[in-house]
C-alpha cells in the first residue's frame, strides 16, 4: 500500500539529497505501507517525489535517537522537541528514493487534499 505523507520542505529535500535516511513520526500507519509519496508542505505545496520503506523502527524516544542519530538528518534538540510528551516514537527507514522532475498536485494526481500527516492511496 502507498501513502501520501506531508513533510516539511527542508526535511523532504534532505531525503532526496541523501542526507536523511529516516523520517520520524509520532503516530504510524495501521496498514502495511511499502511506498511513500512525499508531499512537501508549505510553502512548496506539491508532491515532489517518493521513497520505498525498508523498515519501521519503534522504540522509546532515547533509544530511537541513539539508533538513528547518525543518519537522522536533524538535530538532537529538534528530535526531542518533536517527540516531547511521547513515550514511543517511530522512524521510517528509507530504502530508496526518487525525486520527481516535475512536482505534482495532490488534488489533480490522487484526488486528495494535502494531508495534515498522511493519507492512504488506493
């Protein structure tokens, strides 16, 4: 299954230039997702690429940071601020990625409004 995932442009760009191997989430999908379509949120507001999921790691926040920090693409302070108040966090390990030459509209491409977090694509 595929999802449309909203990611801040600065982090989406780090994924597509190879500097971010994990995408962090406070909540994870309920279905078996193998591919992520990346929607770069404001100010870009376009689908800019996709990636395949290698695995999803779930741990307490400190262990999650220790396991992913070398390839996180984010600063420690940002990581712990993002997960503040959560006991468990999720890291989506990126297997392979492809940036689109021409960004797409989620409405025109999938008939979906941009998701706050993510939306399943059938």
